[in-house]
C-alpha cells in the first residue's frame, strides 16, 4: 500500500507524518486490497478554531472512497478521518461480499 501525504499552506513535521502512516496502515486490517492512500492536510485561512482540514482518498481495484474532516488539531482530524474511512471500507467490503 502506497501512502502519499500532501500538506497545503504548511510543512508537515516528521512526527505528524509518522502518525499518519501508523493510523492509515491500520486501514488494511479492515480492507486488504488497498493500493494507494492519498492524505491531504490543509490549514484553512483565516486562522480560527477548527481551521485544520484533513481529507483521505483510498484507491483500490473497483474502489475509490473519500472522507474529509475539519478539526482543531491535525491529530484529532486524522483520527476522525481514519475512523470514518474504516466505516466506509467495512460497508464496501460487505457490499462486495454479497455479490
């Protein structure tokens, strides 16, 4: 599984990138055939509360899912986005199993 991290309007720290890779890697436990995960981190201007935006795109054979969250911190955003993606992957897996 390839993980691509893109940070917009700022430079992501190595600690943040390591956290993302650790959390995103857990998605493979939910669905094994993930080929690529694109993570976009964005700081929304003006600088107010809830100005961190994280989006996650999961690509696999016959699969393209998207989740996006806005929070106070990137760590919180990543947790919520990955949790949301786990639910989508579980639903997709169930749907394909019933065919």
